[in-house]
C-alpha cells in the first residue's frame, strides 16, 4: 500500500513540477524537448483553446484543452487517489466502495477549488 501511495504522489509531484515549468520556464522546456505544438503546451497561448474563433466558450472539456489543465487534473487525481487508498483499506470495504470514496473525495476537491477560485480569491 505504501509503495502504491508513494508512486501516486511521485506522479502527482512530477505533474506539479511540469505545470510550474510550463508557467515559469516554458522557453527552456520547449527548447530542451523540441516542442512543436506550442498551442497545447505554451500556457501563454494555450488558454485560447478554451474559446472558439467567435469568442464563445469551446464545448470541449477544459482539462483536455491544454497541457496546463491536463497535468493539473492528473496531479489532483493523484492526491485524491492517495487519500482514497488508505481510507478504503482502513474501512475494509468492498471494491465498489473504492469508486464511491474516490468520487466523493474528488467532488469535494473540485468544489473546494471552485469555491476558492471563483468566490474567495477573485
């Protein structure tokens, strides 16, 4: 169990470091990895993927619109997974409870983010 949680947290931290690298050192990253698809990787322009050419909101799921949101989603999923595993095992539940716990904790994380992002910080 500890190995699985550790691996999950390492993946989450790798995603976190990638997002920060994209935000603060995109030029170095793009040069090192020979990035061709600037529209998906570069956070300075990738945010435009959320919108259509007429300025209306794109219907695609935001988390898949660019690298920044995609790797943030994986990072948060890793945290939720790392919390779900010990909770599930500690309570000694059947397998389908794992999915329910994962969903509930995930929903709490998403709603908390939206509360702080939309209502408190701005």
